[in-house]
C-alpha cells in the first residue's frame, strides 16, 4: 500500500514527506491524561461497550473535579478559580449551598480571581516538592561513585 502511494506521488512529481506530529514537552502529559480517562471509561462500561459517548461526559467531569496529587488542586479550579458544586449539593441542603447569597458570592469570586496567581504559584511549589520526593524515592537505591583521574573504567565501543 505504501509503495502504491509513493509511486502515485512520483508520477505527479511530488515529494512525499512522512512524519508524525510530536510535541515532546506535552505529548507525555496528554498520553497520561488519556490513559486515565480511558481506564475510567472501561470501568464504567463493563456490560455494554456501545454506551461510551453517554459515559464520557461523566468521566470528564469526574477527572476535572478530582484533586490531583501533584498540584493539590483540581483542573476545574485552575480554569475557573473556584471549586465546582456537585449537582447533589445544589439539590440537597448543604452548608456550602445554604449560606451563600448573591452579594457575598460575587465578592468571593472577585477575591478568588485576585488570588488565583498565588494558588498557581503554590501548586508549582507543590509540584516541585513532589518531583523531589519521587526523585529521592528512585535514587534511594542508587550508589554514587565519584571517579578520579587514573581510575579504571570499563568502556564499551559500539
């Protein structure tokens, strides 16, 4: 099949360039997120696999409103500056929903928007702390050896 496509392009004197899009900084993050979402969809669709479009919105909502260990925040709160109200909290009486009024709600939203940069900086610090914690865990078994001049080293030549 590939040879037919290549011959087709040669017949029209066009050069065929084969490449894949790859953005090395974000690609691993997207794959990790997609893996989590796909696993959650699989857990919800044990009995019928054709219902995945109906389940997808609920899975995305749960992913966006779950606190991530690395940042200590939810993706929803990073975007909107506040935590999401779950539908159950709106329909059922809860302290969070009962003790709000229009004026205090708007004032709280403005305060949250003013403090969002501080929250983002705090989550960056949290991410760096977790990265150091993970690094310490993996380096726990590593034995560091400092080499000096005239030390013998095994060198592989390829």
